[in-house]
């Protein structure tokens, strides 16, 4: 696999929807520690709508699929997760552009960095604030780093997924400075940020499309 | 979980259906857009639009009607509305004299109103934002999402609503609303958490002899967990942080709102209010207006939130002005 086609992208997003469905209660339980225990339910509402949208997306170019994914997420999830996931996909769509027939590896590097920047812009989040950014930024950085070392696209996607998972795990030790968890101060320390955990699921789904078919 | 529900996913729609059925002369529920409007739209006045996570009723849906809000976009339980709803509510409320968005300072609410405003700007529709951030729990610095919008939201909606109803222009309504925000503070105490329909069990569990200080409005944990105390001590624990932050002038006339969180009986709220009022007088203030009841809630959470507004003559007159909504009605 040298580029990401529309079919690859649809498989990736469908895989993300499946992972969110499987992890729904786990994500909500993480949210209960410092928030209102609804991240899994809210995100699942969005990814169910996303999966429905994907069924008719086969004829679209990848940028349009990403744009539609952003609009679906922002209009079905609500809360900060909806705004942020919407921003992530819309910024990726803008980076890919409407014309590209497939997403080249370098184009994806730009799209991932644009997505991380989108979280910063929309939520004023900085690295270490215990947010989605703490999974997103390490993944974008690891992906770009792997490419520049000459790694293949599947290997770079694997590196991004590993970095996202490590980034999410590292949020357990952080004190939240953005979002609802920030209201509880030091009591936010000790659990993984649910938004970072769901971003790790997105990158796990991306790595899956690069893996050899079973 | 024991609740009157059909399907957890339908609780907001089903609630709004019932609200319209009970008060057809006051509100109209637009199912397609999932927004709540006045039964008789106002003409030629500044429109007030609010919206936030459901589960905090009567906020905001109970405050739609003459003298208060024009349109409300309710989100899922404890989840802010989505841009599509916010845009629909803004378009429906716009009566030609400008629109005010009353936004509680919660990350999701701020982001979704922000995205909605960016989208509406393409069509030349503008709304003025009044950000409500009255919660003294959260330090006013960059190490958090900032002070939450809590009980002061009701006071903004009532007082700015009265200003709009008497014909004040957009700039004046916004200025009055911001004055209310600047002169109001809130602090809350939780005795339990709450049970959301989706989760089906309490968001967290506290020991029987503990309470949470500095909670918000979504059943989330508070900032400090302390031993349960007699009501007269709780009254001081609520009032002192509010007064110390607000710093009203000695002898100031105060509007005191004591809101239950949904699961505390009115008798307990009035019991607590008596202790609050007495403490306020001891500290040299004059509580001249009181509103006690379930106003800004978190489903079935037990607890209370104290909001204090430092009044002046104009704010008092606007507070006393006629209002007719599901949850507040006087003078008409």
C-alpha cells in the first residue's frame, strides 16, 4: 500500500466506528472519574452516524469523505468532543483538498499536523493539558518522523498508532487544564483522558488499514 | 435505575413533547430542528437564545416565554447542543432587532456556539455572545477551562429578557446582561451524584457522611470532599466563598437564589435558605429578593447552589418586571 484510497479511508473510518462501539462503556467509565461519564455514549452516537454516511461514500474522493465525516461528527456528537472531532476531520479534509484521488503519505503527514493544530485552535489546548492533543500530537509527530526515516506507509501508520496509545496512557499522570476535568484540579490526576483514549482508537484503526490482510 | 423513560436515547425529545403538551400557550416544540420556541413569537425586539446540555431543567427550557427567552436549543443530557440546532434557534428567534446568545462557559457549549456563529457569518447572520462565568469554585486563571456558567444564567435570562421585552436595543440588552454576569457569583455543594439515563447508575458514589464542595451541573465530582455538616454550617460554606469573591458594598441589597440540584426536597432548600439569609444579615448585607427552588439542576442530584447578585435599582426593576414561562411566572 503506497497511498490511501477512498476505499482504504472508508475501511479506516468504519474500523474507528467499530472500535468506538466496542469501547463505548470503557470510554464512559474513564469520563466518570472526572467528568459526566458520557464520552463513550456521545462518541458512539457520532460514529453510528459516521458509519451510515460511509455506506454512500464509495464514489467520493478522500477529501470529500473527510469533510462529510467532520460535518456528521459535529452535528451528532455535541459537547466539546463533537466540536473537536468535527474540527479534526474538517482540517484533515482541508489539507487533503477536494481534488486528490488518493492520500499520499506526505499529504497525510500535513493532514495529521493540521488536525493537531485544529485541536489547539478550537480548544486552546497545549501539550500536557490532558486532552485529545496529548494523543494526537505524538501520533502526528511519530508518523512524520517515520516517513522521513524512509519507513513505508504501513510502518509509519503503526508508529503513529503506538505513539497515540503511549500518549493516551501518559495522560493518566497529568493534571487537566482544559475541559470539564479541569474543574476538579488535582483530582483529575490518575486516570487516562477519555478524549485521548478515543484518539488512540482512531490511530489504531488507521494502522489496521496498512496491516496485511488476514 | 428507576426512571420514567421509554428509551434512554429519546428522553430529551419525549421531555420536550410533554412540556409542550402541558404549556401549549407558552412554548412550541420544533421536533425537526429540536428547538423550543415561544408559542407566540415576539416581534421587533432583541431576541434571546440559550442552549446547553439537557438534564438541568428548568434551565433553559423552563425559561422560554414572555419576559425571558425566545428560543432554546437543548442538547443531549449534559452535552451541549450542536451547531445545526443553534443556527435553527437563532434563525427562528431573530425578530429583526438583533440576537443575543447566552452561553455558559463550558468548553463544549463555547465551541459549538462558536462553530455555529462561524457558519452563520457566511449568511450575514450575527449574534452577540454574553458569556456567563459565575462559579467561584474554579480559580480565574489559565490553568483550567475557566469559571463555569451556573446559577447566574437564570438571572441573566430574566433580567436581560425584561430589558429586551421593554424595547431596549441590542447594545443595551447586552450591556445589562454583562452587568448581571459581573455582579453575580455562585458556589455549590453536592450530597450525591446523579444517574444519567444512558449510564443507569450514579456517576460516582460518595460515603454517607461526606459532601462535595464546588460541583457544577453535570453530576461531576466537586473540588473538595469534606465531612457532611449541619445546614447552618453549610450555609456559611456556601455564602462565604461567594461574598469573598463578589465583595458587595457593606449593606448592599442582594438577590439570593438558592437552587436545588433536582433531588433535594423544597423543605430542605427553604431550611437552608433561612440559614443563608441569617448569615448574610450577620455579615451586614440585605437580602431583598429571594428565589428558592429547583432552577438549575443535575437530574436527581441532591445538593444546592447559592447564587448572589448585587442589585441596583435598575436590576431590581427588571427582576420584578412581568414574566410568563413554565418555571417562572409573576406580574402577568
